[in-house]
């Protein structure tokens, strides 16, 4: 299975230091550092991914 990684739409700015890419994997969603694509990835279930996104949204709303 070839994974198609997608870079965050927030990447590519002047301070492009914290970039992530997402990929659909058979066990869930892969998350990796776009600056180090061969450095491995974190695999999350869809529920875990949703939970992290919800937590990040709450954190930025403060």
C-alpha cells in the first residue's frame, strides 16, 4: 500500500519549523514530521486523531 502524505495547509510560511504531514494507513492515520519523512511516523486510530484535534482546538481558543 502506497501512502499519500499530505502536508498541513498551515505549513510553508516564514516560520515553517513545525510542519506535519498526515497519511491514511490501514490501521488508522499516520502523522509524521514533514522535514524528516524517513524518521518514522505515529499511527493513531480515527478516534485518537479526533481527540487530539479537539484538544488542540480547545487549547488555541484560550
